[in-house]
C-alpha cells in the first residue's frame, strides 16, 4: 500500500466509526425521547388521579369550616384545608410541567375579577402566614382595572407559588403582595395593561 492507500484506509475506517457513533447517538436520542414521553404520560395520569380525592378533601373541609366548630376543631380543619390546597398546587405544577414537556399547555382567555383572585390568594396563604408569625397583606393600586381577560387559573398558580415562597423564606416581619399598574409600551394595544 502506498501513502494514498493508507490515507484511503484511514478515511474509510474513520467513516465507519463516525457512522457507528451517529447511529448510537440517534438510538440514544430516540430512547431519551421515548422515556420523556413515558414520564410525561405517567405524571399527567398520576396528577389527574390525585386531584380527584384532593378536591374532595378540600371541599369537605370547606363545608365543615362553614359549620359551628370548637376553636380547636376549627384550627385543625384550617390546617388540613391549607395543607390540601398546598398539595393541590404542587399537583397542578406537576401536571403543567408534563403539559409543557408535551407541548400541550394552553392558556385560556376569559374575563375575571382581579380583586377576587387576589382575595383568594391572600385567604389561601393566610393560615401559613399566621403559623409562621408573619403578616400577609395586599396593596392594590387603585389604577389597576377590576376586570381582566386572561387565564386566572395560571395567574393564581404563579402568584400562589411566589407568595408561598415569600412566606417560606421570610424569617420575620411581613409579606406584601403589591399590584401596580405600569405604563404600557408604545407598541402595545390600547386594550392591554401591564401590572
């Protein structure tokens, strides 16, 4: 073999090696995608299965809390109710993660009352704040619109996570949820607001 023959053999060997590596990479990619899809389906199924009993627990504790109770019973039920709501928020996060991974997360657009959403937010987190010895309050800009069009569930989920984390990582004092109306960019539609 001459010099050219040796180079030809080396190039043929290199081509075979690259082809083998490419096939191995494609196989690994396909396996990872299949595993990710399986994980997403599993998370979605488990989340849905857990949501039903959690909603029942939340509903039944809410009904019990609307009755006449001894202070100690009320305290225990409020703790159960708060813990169930927190667990449901985690389940919703898991479900959303699986939807995002599957490319199936959709946002709704419907009218909702911002003040009602924020009142629920404060109410859900009030027990946790009280147990941590923190004050939790809402400071809403009077210029903020009362009615918005958007996805109230996703907005509440984000605000619940932010508020829960603020409470978790605040050792003393208070947590304030502030809502401010911001100036709209010049390229934004006139019916849109930034808060």
